[in-house]
């Protein structure tokens, strides 16, 4: 059996389908897949088929159905709404089939799909529309109601509404009538754009200030998808996973996380095209409903943050549902507790746990890990993608650190975003030495190439002059068998400046006394949270899937009367 390094070398060698070669892209020296499709439009066209693509409740669409619907919408965008190359088309709705059709149509004509956070309230929606400069918005009824509540929405915005609860509101064109103008159309409008033209804009969390629009090219998005494909090939060659059978049934992905999140968009949705995978979309996350869908639709692939995965593990433990079809249990958004990694392996008959570290800014790739590697390295986020580079830097001196030394994780490569939209100061702050992106994560790499994310640079509680890493305290809390999510933050204290506070999502009540006893052997005394708040529901998250730390800190501080 070969090593991962040897497998990647063979898979990416000259003449191979995944051949990698150096190239100059947007002024940067990068490595590219020589045979990569030039644009997302090329992927859509090459994967037309009569296989089922989208399932939503009792609706079932084939790849060809989606192609034709997106052709009709693309023609309308060009001919009726005047959308040109580089224009922004905003999408704001639940994970309906129309989301994917709108995304495919926009990106197939050289427009930029702006994936808006469907949880945004009116003032946030207004900000996103104005900041992106979107000329067209495709939205469902819930988002149309919020648009109507905006105080100063763009006056010239054209709106297409879907899943309407009644007649289309004034100024809104109904989805069905827009598509009905071009029945049977199966040809995309002519469009002149290439690999390095902009394809998508996703908004980052905005945990400090207004959200930032992360803009990526077709090449960047596609190279993320191919990076996962070559990693999958290497996993087969190294014996981590069995080779797929030639006549195996169609694989099926459960979409239980938002499409506006890079995990939902890239790892679940966009990764399906070349595999001809079927997507089963949920209206909202419900673990019992998910288990029913897994059994009925023979779901093979699932990905979700720890809380969602934990919900499904608990249902699987007490349910008689047949979930033996599951082969991949991916993760994202946050690190899993080692106990959850083991639970996936123990509870699900055939599912292999997997996870990775990536960002909106890296199109979800960076490092990845799965199967036996993950079980033996449950605290690691994985090893580096074949088309990206990592380094670990001392934030104070700028010195590049070696194996085992903790520093800021910096990344570069072909899958990086192009820029933060209209935020030159953020671009200047985020990129150093030309093309290295400062992630803000503290990490180290071991001698075998496994990367461990251990903290956030600015995610510190300073208690009486002692710096306490929130990530380390969260990791200790997550070792508790009843805790699925943990958020640690500073709580104001007159004597010490800050004390450690924590909000946790637990499956059973946890007292502060019991928690202190549990943590006594895991943390220094000053690191143990003085304040603990226990929730019985998953913790709130911001657009990128990260826990809403500022909100939880504010709520807990208010409860304490501080």
C-alpha cells in the first residue's frame, strides 16, 4: 500500500486526469489542475443527464430538468433583466430547488451569484443588497417580506419571487411566469467569460463589524471541488476507503445545512455534479426527519456541524431506522469532540467520519481528514490540499515556525478568494508577503503533516494578566459526554479585568459544581469557567456556521447583571 504523498504524486503526475502543474494566475504563482473545466458552466453542460438531481419533499428533478430551468432563467436574466458579465444576482431563500437553479443560471452567464444569508433581518438584507450592488434578487416569500420591511432598499432592484403565498407583490415577478416565457429552452445564452472571472460572493460572519463579501473566481471554486476528488482517490489508493464499485447505485447527499454557507454550497451541492450525486434537501434541520430521509432515500453522504451531527447520532442510538446506507459523515463549521468522532464510528454501521478545515475565503478547502486517519487523529483537522500551501507564523516576529510550533495558520493557493468586495483595507490587512492569507487561527503541524487548530489569535480571555485561550477551554468542555457545543468568552470583572464565562449546549443538565470537578484535571484552576450557562438547544450561529460568540457573551453578561 502506498502513502498519501505517493498516492498524490501518482494521481497528479503528467498525463494523468488530475495532473498538476505550476501556473501564473492573477499575478500569483500557483499550482493548477491542468485538465480542470474552465468554468462552472462547463461543468453544468458536461453533467446533463436523466439521473435524479434534486429531491425536495414530493418534488423530484433530474439534472436535465435543472439544466432546462436554468437555461430559461438565464435567458430571462440576460434578455429581460439586462444582466451582463460581472453583474451581481442575489439569491435569498431556503434550500429550495429554485436556489440551485438560480445559482446555476447566474454563474452560467458570467454573472456573480451573491449567496445571501437567509437568516438576515431587514437591515442586514438591505446592507447586503447595497454592498454587493445586486441588480436582481431571487427570493422566497419569507425574504420578500423582509425586503418589504427594509427602510431603504435599492430602488432599481429587480425582484423574482418564488414559493409565493399569494399573488406576486407589486414590483415582484413570479418565478413560474418568468420561466414560462421560454418553455422547453435547453440552450444557455451566449456568454464570454473565463476561469478567472468572478463567479460567487459569500458574506463572512461579520463577527467584528459589517459582513465582508468574499469574491471567488470560477477557477478557485472548481479547484476546490477537484481537490476533494483527488483526496478521495488518494484515500482509495492508501487503503483508507474501499474503491467504488463500477455498477454501484447513485450516491445521495442529504442537504441539511444552508446553501449560503460554503459547506452547503461547495461540499454538498457543487461537489455533486461530477459524481452525478442526488441531493435530498430539507426545509429545515430536524434530526428525526433526517433519519427518515436517510432510510427512505438511501442517503450515502451527510455533512454538518457538531451539533447537527450529534443530533443525528442520538436519533440513531434510539431509533430503529435503517441508516446502513450512510458511508460518509462529514463535518464543518467547528471542531468535533473526539467522543463524537468515536460515536460516529460506533453507532453507524458503514459511515466513515470525516472533517476538514477551510474558510469562505479558501472555498472550503485547506486541510482534510477522514476514516481511519480521523479515528487515530481525532483532534486534527487533516493534511494539506495538493493545490494549497500552509505555513505557521509567529504573530509578533513574523518568523515562519517549524514542526510542532504553534503560530498563526496562513494559507495561499489557487482556491483562494480574489478579494473582499469593496474592502481594500480588509484586503491589505488580510494578505501578507503578496499572497499569504492570515487566517487568524492558531495551529501547528506534526511530523506526519497533520494540522491541529488550537485557538484563535484574538480569542483570548485576559484574567489578571493571564492569557487564557478560549479554544483550549472549549476543547476541555467538549470532552464532557453530555456537551455537544461550547462557547467560551470573557466576562467583565472589576478585580481581574475579565473572568472566564461559558455557554454550552448539553444533552442533559450540567451543574457548575460538577463542571468544575470535571475540568479540574484538564485545565489550570484559573482557566476553569467561573460562569456557566447551559442550553438545551444548539447554540446560535452566524452566517459562516461559527457560533455567535458576541451574542452569547452579551446575553450571559446581561443575565449576570454586569
